C-alpha cells in the first residue's frame, strides 16, 4: 500500500506542521516543524509552488511515496492510501489539467514544470497555458519523447570485439 502525498486545503499544510516565515519584504520561507524546507520570493510564490515543496519534503524527508491522487471533487482524505500507477495505467481522466500533467511528469521522470514546457516546445508555463494545450495529448507527447530517448540509449555501452 502506498501513501499518497496530497493536501486538500491550506489548513492541511498547517495541521501537518508547515508554517511560513517572512524574514523581510522580499523573501518567504517555508518551514516544516521548524526545519527550513524552501525559500520563495514573495512576489513569485504561488499556492501550487508551496504545495509542491510540501509534498517534495514529505517524500524526501519522511519517506512518503507519491501515487497519482484521486480526481478533484472525489471524497478523499489527505494522505490516503492510493495505488501506484505505471505509465501504461495512466488514462486521460488522470490528467484533466496542466497541474496534473506537471505532477505526473514529475512523478514518472522527475522533470520540473519548465522542462515539461520546453519539451513541448513552449518557452515557459505561461506560453503553454495561453496556447491552450490539451494536457492528455501533452502527456502522450512527453511519454513518447521519454520512451524514444530511453530506446536510443540501448546498446550504447556495448563493447564490440
């Protein structure tokens, strides 16, 4: 059984021991039980960015495993057990929006949002968002690129006599 790292609201950040500290007008520090987790520019910090850092911390420091969480609107407890999926198990319903796309790409390939956008041919998140890309089609494109790159590496290190 896998523990899915998931926060349903900002209140859950607090109940799980996360706090924010503002040492000056420009910086915001995310803490978990007093330990510094991440530092953000106050101007550039987003709720989704905080969410990602909280989950990353729980995975790295507290041994949580990430499964693809239930769809928005489903009754689910935070951190409920979820089944891990393989690439072949992912379906269009798992990727209803860009946030889900980025989360799934990070889960399978540990690639960040900006890299996902670049691999799809966009300069950044805003370009991808305003282009109105289909998240499912974008996932299939990334999956194909990653599988092709993996196949291209086969046999590279064979020694021919």
